[in-house]
C-alpha cells in the first residue's frame, strides 16, 4: 500500500453562498467608504447643531419640534441620496474598473453579485443612519436638558397669581420633556427612514441593472421616488369608483409598477408624539421585504441576461 | 453591454404580477396605519394652491412636519407686523398639515384670542364700539379654532383648558361660566390634573343656579386628605358663598368648616394672627363680590430675587 496523501475532498459548488454574498458586500462597503461618503457627517453635524441654536427665540415646544423636524429631514435626505447615488454608481463603476469581469468570471452567480452589492449599500445606509441618530439624540438630549433647566429656573423667579397657575406651568414643563424630549419612540422614525432607503436602493439597483449610464439610473430612480410618493393616491383612485377609464388605466399602471413610498412616512407622526406600536414596524418591515424580493427578482432577470 | 428586450419584458411582467398581488396588502396596510393615526390621508388639491408648488412637493415627499414648521415661521413674521389675517391663514395651513399637533391649535387660538384681541381693544384709531366688537370677534374666532382642534384631539387637556379660560376670562364680553366649568371638567377628565378640577369648581361657584353643587364640591376640596386642594381660593369661595351669597339661608343644614367659621366670629374672640388673617380674607371676599371695584395699590416690595437676577 502506498502512503500517498489522500486527495482533498471535492467541494461542490453551491448555487447560493452567503459567504460569497458577504464578501461582495464587504467589498462594496469598502468601495463606498473610499468614496468619502462619511464626510457628509460634517454637514449633518452642522445642520443639527445649527438647528439647535437657530430657533432659540421660539417657544420651547417649537424649538424642540423644529430641531427634530430639521434633523429627521436631513437624515431622510442624506439616506435617500446615498441609496440612489450609491447604488446607481456601483454596477457602472465595476464595469469601468473591470472588477465586474473579475468577479463574474469566477463561479459567482449574478444573483449573488446583485444581493452582495445591495447588502453593501444597506450596510452603508445602516451605519450612516446609526451615526446620524447618535449625533441627533445627543444634541436633543442636551437641548432638552438645557430647556427644562431654564424652564424650572424661570418657574422659581416667576410670580404666579394663584397656585393653579403655578401648577399649570409645572405641568407644561413636565409635559414638554414627556412629549417633545428624547424618547424611544423617535427610533421608530429612524427605522422607517432606513426601510424607505432600502426600498429606494433596490429600485436604483433595478435601474442600474437595466441601464448602462449612471446619470440615467440616478434620474430615473429619482423620478420613481417622486412617483412612488403619489402611488397611494393612484391606488386609491384605482380601487375607488369615481375615476374614468383613462384615469383608471394611468393610476393602475402607477399603482402596479411603483412602490408606495408614502407607506414609510411616519416621521411626522413620531414628531407629533404618536406612539408607534411594534406591530406597525413589523408590518412596515414586511412590506419592505415584499418590495425587496420583487424588484430584486426583476433586477436579476434583467442582469442575468445582460451582455457585459 | 446590451440588454435583451425579452428579459426587460419578463422583468416588467414580474413587477406587474407582483403589483397585482401586493395591491390588496398595501391597501390593508395603509388603512391599518391610518386607523392607528400613523399615516395621513392624501392632501386635497386646494392645499396645493395654499402651499405653492415647492412646499406641496415637499409635503408629498414626506416632509409635512418640516413644511408646517416653516409655514409657522412665516406666521411669526406676519405676527411681528400685527397682520392677523395672514397669521391666521398661515396657522390654518399648519393645522391642516398636522391637525394632531396640539401646539398649532393652541398658538393659532392664542394669536387670535389674545394678541389680535388686545391689538384691537387698545387701538386708539378705532371708535369704542369698533374696538370692542373687533376684540370680541377675535376672542370668538379663537374659541372656534380650539373647538375645531378638539375634533382632532378630543383628549387634549390644554385645548379644553384654553376654551374654558377664553370663555370665562375678564377680557371677554360674553363670559360663560357654565361653558368654562364644562371644559375645565373635560380637561381634568383627560389629564387627571387636580388644578383643573379646582378651576372647574371655581367656575361652578360663579353660576348662581349651581351654588349648592359648588358648595359640596368646595367642601370636598377643603376636606381633601392631602391638603393640596385646600387652597386660599377654596376658602375664599366658601366664605363668599356663606357670607355674601348667604347660602345657609336657603340650605340651613350647611355648615362652614370650624377654622373658617372662626374667621367670621367677632374680633374679640380671635387671636392676633387670626385677626390679621380674618381681615385679609374679608378683603379678598369683598374683592370677589365686587370684581370691578378699584383695587388698593399693593405695597412696593423689592423682590428677594432681585439681587440674584442682577
């Protein structure tokens, strides 16, 4: 009997590998980070800190509301821009750098490539939103603390005409920190912004898979985002009885093709102080899952057949 | 790179088929979220004219709260110029955009029923009749705004409290203590804050037909175990009902609590401290009985905090 070493076991190629997807996602994330996308944090910090001082003349409630409004608007805007521009850039850049050919000449299915790219963008969105959220919560916490302290000090010096007047002023200060201050509920708004950006990213991926021009992908994704905000109106017109045939056709096309971006707009309600139950967030996540599956499948069908 | 049109067609078919499948799900989700007051109904076309194209697009894009805040800033500019029509118009947009934001209703009413009222009441360019008519018109408008706000926020104690105040304040010519009592009671019911219940009782005490009810409620406050509800106003109201309104004549069973009864006893029976307190209470009860009588000037007292403030 010879002592020849046994041949290594033949590893069968799996049609889907999470490891490969994660490798592509990691590469995508690094690629995006190298594009210096995190320098936006400087702008975001300026916006949030500026907003915390800019409205000091307003009534306390307004001041905190304004800070939350500005911060959430900035978060939404930045993450939407990242989702669209970041995703639309990826495939054309990979073609330009020839990275795409290096990856696809290996036994990497195109679906894995797309999922990897999308996961990389989603990581970037998640990390950037976490950074923005931490900064926003810190500023809001200190602002709230300063305002409540000022209010309490004001109560000490103020002359009240009755006990009731004093109790009312105290109740208002208590309510201020309860409704307008830093609460867990605010995180629901951040989650909704994240989910909306993820849907936007998959739409941009679909456009990027279909078109070869970055500019075209960005412009069409932006257009889809705008139309998607009116999808709810179109859907209700389609399901209602009042619309004519032509209106039904147009609204039907809008309702069936585009995602409903309005479904994620709970930020205003969170700022108002409405509590968001976990079940609502779970439903929103479910809806995101449906969009993700649908548009990713469409992107794969186009990309699988694309001559590179 | 080229795309095959066949694959594009298949992709479109997938999206359309998926669209048909997700349509009822999306609709159910939207209805559910609206039921939980997490999503708003779409804006109507008239709002587009009021907001202008840029703001309308921003609202459509999910920036409703930011737009409302910016419109409020516009209202504050109009307020600086005492342009009450524009102030109301801008706040009306805010309340339409975010009808569940309590602060917009409260401020819209405040600008109308306080600021605009004072502006007209103190306007020397107007005749006396016009000043009063315009001032009252704005108070009524403010109350109407708050009532509209309550249809959106029926559990808001602040809006109820404001209606009660504007209905009973000294600056309105249509003082209605019954309405004020009703809204203070609603505010208490919504928040459970005791000072609102005391306000309700004080208002009931001002309605001549409900003096007996007021007496019972005042006694309940006076005898409160915690002692927090035994305020000076409660004592003044009890003394007022007993001595000025003579409630004991119509209801002989009613008895003034012992410590208060001592205050209306002959001076010879009182200690020095009690005498001083009795005198002060008597002055307050007289003031309560004649609210329009000229008040004596308070003595000049330097605030103990003055040094601190400086």
